[in-house]
């Protein structure tokens, strides 16, 4: 038995808090503080603290399950793997490789995400792969690539936050979604800096702010344009910076000038004096930052919305300079790395593009295949789910629970049920796994080694600290076994470090270059920031701060985005007069597949609710706790009322962590952003009534 404690990182969000796991004499592990990791300095939220509860055999899968006579029944690994391989092979023979779909997750380690992408392209030969990160930060990623030529969540470490002059947090409730990170923002204020929070709700995060603006959901684009208008009108543009380091200003300026403050006030509900105050706080200090999260991003105009916030940074010279910049707070544990190494529909490892001939040639060589054998880009996550049971006949799912988390979830559930064949790898019997033909029980964080890349772009090593229970195998073993059964004997190692060594080569020369990073270094250092190209003369330094000399565009200049206000895909009308927005609570994680199995977390957040303003409640005749039906064009959800003055009277909020009658995603609108293909999770029109 192991005795010493093992340093590692939390299995949940993108903050990737450091923790150590110490074996218990009774079996299992307990979490102990790890103050040496600078991001959380030992602090953890309740989810991280209780994460070992999900390692217990009592709540997880420990045997493969195969559907027989309509029921999922225990089976041997051989039976389960043979069944998957033969079904995938049969369907590919009958309908072609694109009849096979693959869906991954931003919680998977870099090694798993890399191997899953390679498996889809090399073993299955399908173009139909995407992942849940599409539902997460894809709009910020698209806007970052468009403006800077590179997408990395934060272009600087979080430790820079306390030393800047002002931070605008747009649609982030980090007091609940990344609690230990709140410290950086309190220190900012202690140092005399200011915090502006933009959220339709007065969240725990907004309560910390010097200025809270509460726009109507889906109007952040207009809000950013209104601020830029004032920046121009008040002569606060950094002309020299704009001339030296950017392109496209004239068009962006003209667009902003069309968004008068009074017009923006009408669209957003944020008053002109508040707009002016925000501009003053943002522009007066030497340095400032804008950070976005899912509020402005999960919109059918998310890419342009983030583009408008980047425009504000560029016009004021607040990007690519010390203590200034635009950043996105990515979400999942490996939300960053998961979008760099090839499980995304259009991507090859190293953030290379699947439609770039040079990228195809490089990766094909590492993989030992003909570049022409690699399929082209496939569909985005929602489009892929929407095609299940039509031209996609079989799905292999790893690291997501779309029955709860996908938009228009009742429809997605129908599509999943109409598949010829569904295989799910998971640690628990999630709502989606329960619909599968074969379920494979896999190892998790504390039982396996692997790397993740945090929201700072910091590559981290999670270490195996405990033996897995009998009966479970790793995702890498699953892919190895399936590849072998489908006739590919080589190239799918089960050892994470072996995969990482190949990933280093595949990423070399790409945007997300990991070639200078090794497991040894990661074990010795507190992570390494990419890009980190290998060097002949010793360890490569990595890049904590991006863009200080130039942006990653061909000419080194950042690009303004030409954007203008547009309405939500669905605006309120007589039948559906209220806006619904959705999000998270501190004690539950995502679809809840893991955290709903932890007693302490369920006690803190036992179920769904509908947050609404007392004025709306009075109109409905609803009291605290009354069951409310929320009805959209796609369905009806029921949950108790939670009445608070901390939300706009024209808006209701539901968290999305639960299945069943309170499932928020029964209601949400799958209208997609034209560039990022992000669904509009953050607004749809609903009617609210007493249930
Ligand atoms: N406890 C917990 N923590 C988590 C997660 C979890 O599920 N639970 N998930 C992780 C993941 S994957 C992610 S992506 C992050 C998400 O982290 P956040 O983005 O902080 O989380 P959300 O609650 O989805 O949305 C943030 C805020 O956006 C606001 N909002 C809604 N509509 C709008 C709008 O139109 N404009 C603006 N400006 N704001 C709006 C909501 O009121 C909400 O307070 O959290 C990570 N951390
Ligand atoms: N209405 C609404 N819907 C949303 C959002 C919103 O704000 N509002 N946010 C969206 C966002 S940002 C996100 S990121 C998605 C997330 O939603 P999901 O994609 O459903 O994410 P999780 O619930 O984390 O699901 C991960 C699954 O993988 C399993 N798992 C964990 N680790 C491993 C592993 O190593 N291997 C394998 N094979 N399985 C593993 C877990 O048990 C769980 O079942 O939800 C999106 N849906
Ligand atoms: S903030 Fe995120 S990484 Fe840190 S303990 Fe909580 S869930 Fe884990
Ligand atoms: Mo996310």
C-alpha cells in the first residue's frame, strides 16, 4: 500500500486547484492541503474537498454492462469490447465511416483527448467527432483566434490580476464556479484596483464588485459597443497603440459610433451614467483587463460579443501589455487542453487545422498514415447530436452527459434513443449511459496519471494516487482494445506518458506547442505554460504571458472585429413574455453525474429551482417554494420558486445540473452561433406559471 501523500489536481473545473491525496488506513484516500500550488494555495471548494467520495465503489460502475432483452446487465470486458467493435465495424461496412460518431469531453486528460481524436480519424476513419467544449468556451476561442491568431484562456497567470488597475468580469460567477480564484479579485480591490461585474443577476460575485451592471440577457454585445462609443467620444482611444499594434480600427470605430449610449441604454437596460462610470473606471488606470465567461459566450452571437469586448481592449491599448489583456475563464478541468489536441471537429493536435495541408502532412507522419486517409472537418456538437439516428447510426461517447447538458435536451434524448448503437465510457451510470447498448466502467483522476491544461494555459500533471477497484479499466485501454479489434495493432498505447511523448511530437511547431514539456518537468515544476517549443540548449521556458511583443497573427497585429448589435435568436412575445437564462450553483458540477452522488453536496444543493424577482412572482401569485412551470417552445420544466430582488424582473434563472422534470435544458434554444456553433444556453423566451 502507498503511504506518502501524492500531489495532484482536482478532477473538476479549469482552475485545477492543487491538492494532495493521502491514503486512509481503511482504504480510499483523503484530500489534504497543498499550499505550494500558487493558484489556490491550498484552498478548495466543497466539490474539490469531497471529490474522493466519487472514487467509492458504492456510487460508481465496476463492471461493463451490455443491453440484453432491453436491460443493461453485467458482462465481461471481452464480451463488451467485442460487442462494441463488431457493431462499429458492421455499421461502418453498411453505411460508411461517417455513420460512426464520436463525442468527447473537456474533462478528459490531454492524453485521452489526443487518443480519442486519433482513434476517430485513424481507426474509424470518421469525420464525425466533436465534444462538449463546443458548449463551453468555443465562442471565446473563435473570437480569440480571429483577433489574436491564438486562443489560450488567459494570456497571463491569475497572479497578475491583483496588480492591474481594473477588471471587467463579463458573465462570470466565479465566486460560485471557481471559489478559490475570488482571492485574486479581493486582492485587486485591496490594492486599490476596481472590479466591474456584468451579470443580469446580483450574484455572489457581483456583490464583491465596485460597479455591477445588470444588462438584459443577450445584450452584452450592445453594451460593449456602447462603452467603446464613449471611449471614442471622450477621447480615450490609445491612438499610438491602435496604429502600431492593430488592424481594422476604422470599421470597428464606425460600428461603435452607431451605438449611441441612449440607444444602448434602451437595448440593455443599463443607464448612461453607469456606462460612463464603467468607462472611467476602466480607462483611468495604467492597466486593465476584461475577462469573459459563459454569460456573454453562450449566445447565438457569442463570437461577435466577445469580439466587441476585445475591441474595447484594443482601442484602449489593453492587450499584449503587462498587466493588461483580454482573457476567457475556461470551464472544465481540461477545457483548454481538450480543445487543442484533436477531439474538436475541425482540429488536429497542437491546435492545428484539419483543412490545412501542411498540418495534415505533419500529423499524418507522426501517426504513420497517408495524409489523404485523414477525413476532413466534421459537424459541431449540437449538429452531431441532432444527426444521431439519421445519417449517424452509432455513437461512442466519452466524458459527457448530453441527456442533461445539451440544449433542447428532450430532442437530443430522442435522437440518442434512435441510434442503432450507443457505447458510453463513464465512471458512473449517467443519464446518457443509462440509454447505452454497452457501458464501460473507467478509471478516474486519482487512479491514473495524465496531464490537463488549466485556464491559465498551464500544463499540469495529475498523478495516480490510488489503485482502481477491480473491474474498471482506463479510457486509454479501452481505445487500445477497440483499435486492436478493428485491425489497428499499433499506435494506441495504454501508458499515459507514452501517449504524451507522441503528443509532444504531434504538437511540435503547432500553435499549442508542447514539445518542450515532459512528465519529469511537470513533476518538478508547478506546471509549464504553452507554447513551449523544445530547445536543444536545455529546458524551454514556456510562455506565462502572451503577445507582449506581437500577436500571433501573420503580421503580428491584433484584428478589430466589425460587429453590430443583433437580437437574441428568440425574443419574448405575448406567448412567451419572459427571458430564461441558465447557469450553475457552487455545490453541483455540470450535468451533476458526479456531484449528485455526494451526500454533502446534495445537502447544500438538493435540486433545481427557478430564480425570479418579487415583482414577477407577485404577478404570477407565486410565493417562495411554490412549484413553477417554465414553458418554452421546446418543452416544460417544473421547479420550486426562489424569489430574490437580485435578478432582473424580466428574467428568470435556472441551474442546469439536474435531469427529470426540473431539467433546464428541456427549455433551452439550440440556435447556434454562425462561427463557433455555440448554442444559445443563456437566453430563450419562456412563459412562467404556477404548476
Ligand atoms: N460549481 C460549479 N463550478 C463550475 C462548474 C459547475 O458546473 N459548477 N462548471 C465549470 C465549467 S465547465 C464552466 S464553463 C464554468 C462556468 O462558469 P461561469 O461562466 O461563471 O458560470 P455560469 O453560471 O454558467 O454563468 C455565469 C453567469 O452568467 C450570467 N449570465 C446569464 N446570462 C447572461 C448574459 O446574457 N450576459 C451576461 N453578462 N451574463 C449572463 C449568469 O447569471 C451567471 O451568473 O464553471 C466551471 N465551474
Ligand atoms: N442550460 C445550460 N446547459 C449547459 C451549460 C449552461 O451554462 N447552461 N453549460 C455547458 C457547458 S459550459 C458544459 S462544459 C457542458 C458540460 O456538460 P457535460 O458534457 O454533460 O459534462 P459533465 O456533467 O461534466 O459530464 C462528464 C461525464 O463524464 C464522466 N467522466 C468524468 N471523468 C471521466 C473520464 O476520465 N473518462 C470518461 N470516460 N468519463 C468521465 C462523468 O462521470 C460525467 O458523466 O454543459 C453545457 N450545458
Ligand atoms: S474551484 Fe474548481 S478546481 Fe478548485 S476545488 Fe473547486 S472544483 Fe476543484
Ligand atoms: Mo463548460
